[in-house]
């Protein structure tokens, strides 16, 4: 069985061969732009060869730090937001058990400003041994900075200042920024967010890999998957699945399909979609353009959003991630009374039912006017995680260049921050504060 395949048969009803071919040629131009490293944002292309060009000695330090954290902690607090959060979060969610904690729980914090969340976390930590991995490239992002300030004080109170220093690991800029300055002053072990890798492309750096390794997920296998994907997708060919995916997305967008739903039939993929949404949303949503990346978990959401997808405004298309082999399967039992009428399923497994739900839904949505693509993943494994991460990163860069936007900046993210700072009376924002208050 192949570890990854891309099915596009259900697109043919919506895009003819000519449309697809001409869009593929445009994507090949984007491929040249990307690989020549001459396009916009070309100082953020470190992710492109990261699967082979990563810092091997830091990689070893990550493993050692993870072993140390696992030996002295029940909880790792991973403090970060956006690109400094979603990669690790989605990977940990992919591999953790649905029920029951493993011996080290990774808790993500600093990814919102909920005082209730932090209050309850502090109470939960009272009888736990814990360490902190604070992750921020800039070192000044408000959400993680507030959480870290609070958690650092709690850690120091519990262990004393000296021992607390051994339990704080900072992932930040190699030379600059508030967090780097603090780490150097306090003597925290530090890991690097490379200059040329933006947040949403950073899961295969220490940003993602330290929390992932702490959750005992095989980071060697993740890198191997990404390496293999790199060799496959860095080939200039219209049969390259990353080229096809970028071409189909753009061709559909040009026909008015401007909402993409990443669909899963396995709940542990829910956070993978959150990572994917940031990757595509922050890379493409610019200059008043872009496909809105959204997600659904089926069959759950078929009972809430299914109606809208089947029959609402025709602007959705779906990219289904099909996990071919589940980690566990279950036989449907025979029941003497058969009051629920399910005996016709006896002899089948639950995954068989899940797959028929997927086939039935694909046919219904396609017939209803929602174009469908499918990515088949042989299983949820660290290797496949590394592989699909690289696939989407590469396809995203191609897709954004084809849309004629810079895939690697995020100017719009600053707008809310300026207003928030002004309303918080941060020094330097006095004029904007006056303007905003006058409008109230
Ligand atoms: O992709 C991005 O650049 C953002 O999502 C950032 O990762 C996020 O804002 C966090 O930034 P920082 O790591 O500087 O705290």
C-alpha cells in the first residue's frame, strides 16, 4: 500500500482537462519562482530544505531535553501561539490516546487570553511536577508573554529560582529579542527558531519538535517522512501531486469556489486541520484575495453542517483526508433482538461503516455541487505526519504564488495588535488610543 495518494476523479465534473492543464502551467511558473528562490518572501524559504538541512546537534539536544523533561515532570507546559503552537499541538493530538493520559501530559497554554483557563491550569499544576517550554520567535507576543510571566512565577515559587531555571526551556530567535535576553540572563537552555523559517512553516524546527519529542513521538520518523516528501515534491512535473493540488485549488477559486473544507473521518485529525488552516489562511489571505480554509469532522458534522455543504450556497470544495487503516478496528456485534435493526452490519467492522459513510458522502456532495478531492494516507504515523506536513507546505507556497500573493508574510496580523495595545494604554500608542476612544 502506498503511504500517500491523491485522488481527483471527482473534480472532473467541475473542471475540464483544458482548465486544469492551463492552471497547471501557471503552477509550474510558481514552481520555478519557488525553486529559484527569487520570489517574494524569499528570505523565508528555510523550510524548503529543512528536512535535510536541519541543525543535527540541536536535534540531539532536543531528544536529550525531552528525555530530561520526561524523567522529572508529569506535565510539559508548551507556551506559544499561532505558528509557535499549532504544529506541535496538532501532532500531539494525532498520537495521544483518546482517553487516559500518558506518563507525560503536554498542555498548551498562552494561545488565548482566557483568565479562567490559566486559573484552572494553576490549580491543576499544584500537585504536578512540571517544566515549561516557552516558544516565541519575537519574544514579545502578548498571549504567551502573559502566560509565561504567570507560570514562571508559579514555577519559581514551587521549586525555587535555581531549580526553576533547569525546568524552563526557551525556543526563540538565535540572537535577538526579549526572550533571548531573558534566557541568557537566567541561563535557560535555548533552542532556535531559524531566521528564515516563518511561524506557520516551523513545525519541523525546535518550535514543534521539542514538545513533540516530549510526547514520545518519533521525531526521526517525522523527519524521514518530510525528507521523502521533499524528494518527491521538488520535481517539476504536472503529475506532481503538490502541483495538481495547487492547480485545482486555484482553478476552483477562479470559478467562485472560495471556501475549502479539510474533511476528516477520524477525530484525532481535528487539530491537524487547525494547523492547515493557519498555513493556508495566513499564506493566502492577502490583497483581498484567497480561499477561506475551513474544516469539518465527519460524520459528526454531517449532522450539523452537512445540510449547508449539500445544499447551501455553492462555494465550497472539499479535500478529504482518508486514513486507510485505523489504529484499531471493532467488529459490529450480533444482537438477538435486533431492535435497532443493525444485524445487517454483523460481520462488518466499524471502520467499514466509516468508509461507507465517506463514500456515500463524497457521492452526495459531488452530486450536490461540491467538488471533492481525496488524500489517502495509509495510516496515522509519525512518518506520514512528516510527509503530509511537507506536502501541504510545498503546495501552499505554490498555490499562494499562483494567486499572486507573497506566501511568507502576514501584514494583516498586526492590525488587531495595534488597537489592543492602544486600548491597553501601552506607551507609544497614545495617538491611536485617542482616535479609538473618540470613535466609541
Ligand atoms: O505564523 C506566524 O508568524 C504567527 O502565527 C506567529 O507564529 C505567532 O504570531 C507567534 O509569534 P511569536 O513566535 O513571535 O510569538
